[in-house]
C-alpha cells in the first residue's frame, strides 16, 4: 500500500528574488524560508504567496522547501 502524499502550505511575503529561489517571510511565524521554484523571476519583492510543498523543510538557516505550487494571495 502506498503512503499518502503529505502536503503543507506556507503563506509568506517575498523578501528577495534569487536565481533559483525566493526568500519569504512566513506571515504566521515571521521566520525566513528559502523556497526553491522553477521561475522565481515571475515574482517580485513584496508579493504575498501561498506555497504548497511536500511538508519537508530542511533544518538549515534559513530553512528551505521546494514548492509544488505557488499562488498569489492576500
């Protein structure tokens, strides 16, 4: 039997757009999180995003996740 796919959602404001990722500030925890995305150039600092990911966050500074999907929110 396959294990169910875990998904989590993070809501945050873009602090910086980088070559292969976005640096977000989580609106709930105020923690900075690096979000790996395919086309970060589609977003701008100040955008508020809802990020769906697999629930796995690295134990690094800042923590890192890989986006499964992104949408603008707020």
